[in-house]
C-alpha cells in the first residue's frame, strides 16, 4: 500500500451507502415510520419524548429533549445498539437523557422534575410491550 495521494481515487469514495439497509430504514440507517410506542413527559414548555422502534424483532430508541436552553434530538438508527425488549430500550434512553441533562447545571435543576423519564418504574410505562 502506498502513502501517496491519488486524486483520481477520490472520486471513487462515496459518503452515501449504495443501498438502504432495510425497508424500514433510510439510506443512512435511520429508522423510518411510526414508533412502536412513545413515552412523553411535559412540564410547561419543557418536554422529553422517547420513541421506541422495533425492526426485525430488535428494539431501538430515539428521543427529543427541549428543556430550558437545551434542545437535542437523537434519531433511532439501525446501526446503534439494539435491545431485546422495548423496556430495555426505554431504560437505555432514560439513562442517556439523564446523562446529557446532567451536563448543564440549569437544565439539571429543571430535569429533576421529570419523574417519569428519570425513574425506571415499570408501572409508569404500561403501554410498552
């Protein structure tokens, strides 16, 4: 292998995969369609939504956070870690969201009120299969 730069070879590199990984995904692996379930908690104008998707019997999550000055979103992607149940996916999403919100002291104070998202009490999530 040569360390020499080949400008002709640069045209052979594609940043877009040649075909989608499945019918339920777009070209980049983002899961499309309606989520299996959505967990949402809202306090005034602040909210957190967790979306659970099921693809080929595996579960994935995405989320939207709008708390104070923090606005974040994660799209469920087939290339992310998958889970064996919707409850495990929801728990992983909750842990990631709490970690993100704890990085900002102002958001951390507001996020403390998000009991449904922060605590893994199964009784709060009857709709998750």
